[in-house]
C-alpha cells in the first residue's frame, strides 16, 4: 500500500511540475512574440533613419530628380519658384511619412513594454501567493512534525 501512495504522490508532484512548466512555456512564447513585435518596430525605425531623405522609384531614380527634370522645362517658361515649392513639398512629405512611421513604432514599443510590465506584475502576484502558500504548508509540516515527535517521545517513555 505504501508504494501505491508513494506512486500517487510522485504522479501528483509531476503533474504540478508539468503545469508549472506549461505556464512557463506559455510565458516564454508570449514574451517571444512581444520581443518579435518590438524587434520589427526597431528594425523599421532603423530603416527610417538609414534611408535616404530622397525617395526613389522602383528603378532607383530619384523622384525629386524626375520632378526637377519635368520642372526644368517649365522653368524655361518662367517659373523657378514652382520647382523649389514642389521640391520642398516632397521633402516635407518624406519627413511626415518618416515621422508617422517613428510614431507608430514608438506606440508599438510602448504597448509591448506595458504588456511586459503587466505580465511582470501578474507573475509577481502569483509568486507572492505561491510563497505564502508554501510558507503556510511549511508551518503545517512543522506543526505536524512536532506532533509526531511528541507522539514518538510519549511512546518511547511508555
């Protein structure tokens, strides 16, 4: 009978361990997904900062250069400030797009950091509860041990 109870205790202990490992695995997967999103946002930010200020077409030609060429023919007709205006508008549009990308990336990173903070706080609460439970079990085991010791001392005296 004692071997059966020992096996039952072993199985229960393993089930508890499996449950904890499953939870840890789920936490690791969630953390990995959060880090992946954060990594993508940071890579996008790096691309924005390392990209040239002048956007290019699929053929690699500068859009502004194309606009300047088209405007040079108009400049001959007398409108030089129009080319500067379009060039400035193109640059402003580029900077607006970069700013939007950066703002989006900052929002993603902030969101991921908030999720990580929430997960940390949740884990902290769980660990605190688990710690209290273990302390309670330890106190119960100590009390049980004292009772067993007293019984054995009484049996020895008799």
